[in-house]
C-alpha cells in the first residue's frame, strides 16, 4: 500500500509516521508514504498558495491552480483516488478503513486553516472524509489517522494474536475488558472465569462483556448489527441482569 500526502506542513508527519507500528510497516516494505509540499507547486517568486475569497469574508482559500498542479504531479495518469480530509466529509469508520485497505494506493489531501477552492473539490477530489464532528487547524492529523487505521489492517502489519481483536471490532462490538497479573490488587479481583482455563467459558464471558459495554456505551452500534443466536441469548441474560438491578448498574465489572 502506498500513501501520497499533499500538505502545506510536511514536517507535521515526521514523528507519527516513523514511530512504532507505522515505522516498522514502512521498514518492512508493507507500506510506503510520500509527503509532498503543496507549496512546491506555487510558481510565483513568493510561493503564494492562497488568496482572498470571491464574495468577501473571513479567511483565505487555497488556490485552484496550485492544488491542481500538486495533485496532477502526484497522480500522473494513474487512477489513484484523491481523498480530501474535511469536517464536511463522510464520517470515517472501521468499515471504510477496511475498504481503503484493499486499494494499492491513496492520495490524501490536507488543507490547513483555509478551505480549498470548490472547483478542486468538484473535479479532483474523489472522497471527502471527516474523522469526527470537530474542527481542527487542518487535515494533517486526520490524514495520519486514516494512514494509521488503514495500515494496521494490511496483512503482516500486526502480529497474529492481534488479528482476533481486529475481528472482534469488525464484528461491530466494543472490546471486552482486559486483565493481567496480579490476580488480586488492593482487594480487587480478576473475574474467576479468566483464571479457569476453560476456553469456551472465557469466550462466552468476553462476548457477554463486549455486548454489555456496547449496549451501555454505544447502543447505536448494536442497532446496526446482525446478532448471532449466542449474542441474542447473552443480550437476554444482560436484560435480565439489568431488570434485577432495578435499572441501577451495580455490576462490578463496569
Ligand atoms: C478556517 C477558517 C478561517 C476563517 C473563517 C472560517 C474558517 N473555516 C476554517 C476551516 O474550516 N478550516 C478548515 C481547516 C479547512 C479544511 C482543513 N481544516 C480542517 C480539516 N479542520 N478540521 C479538519 C478535519 C478534517 C477531517 N476530520 C475532522 C476535521
């Protein structure tokens, strides 16, 4: 997988892309990233990339000619999709990350402070993605979020033990609780079942706790999900627990 990132602040990308898993994935050749400076495509002697908006108003607008030169220089005659990171895009999620991970190459366009000329959006941008409903100073951090979310899905990037967890999120539930030693800390115990070595019971406990978390914190995720027989049964058990609690959550595990 190859990412081309177009930005006015290439230096913002140095740390996050070279550290940890993203750094390793690049070293091992599973992913490559080129960061390009949009300003290199400004042709005047002051390297101007923006101008005042037609119709007046606050802010500046990134110039169509500069942006199109930058996009065309990177894209060449390839069919690589151009993704613009903006609060006005479709909200990015795990399913989109999985779709993007199937592609050989992506061009990510980050604006900074200013909006882009609408003609770029209409004729050169294929998808507009938002990472959530808030405004940042630019699309650089969102571009890094997309690179991170997509890269970890590429075969070979994560170890084998992690792929189960990925399945667990991709089955549309929040993750179950995790514990490690000691089994007792200041009187707080790890749930018995996790110490039992009984793998079926452990899997069932984890699925139930994943369902509990999802229903308590993100009921919207459950509404979208197709439930298995086991999941329906566990949800019935949880509903019985909730009514026994008289709608007050006294469960120790949450
Ligand atoms: C800047 C500005 C200045 C004066 C008046 C109005 C203004 N609006 C903006 C503005 O919205 N700037 C954005 C900054 C332009 C596009 C790039 N920027 C951006 C991207 N902020 N937040 C994102 C973003 C991208 C993806 N997901 C979440 C947030």
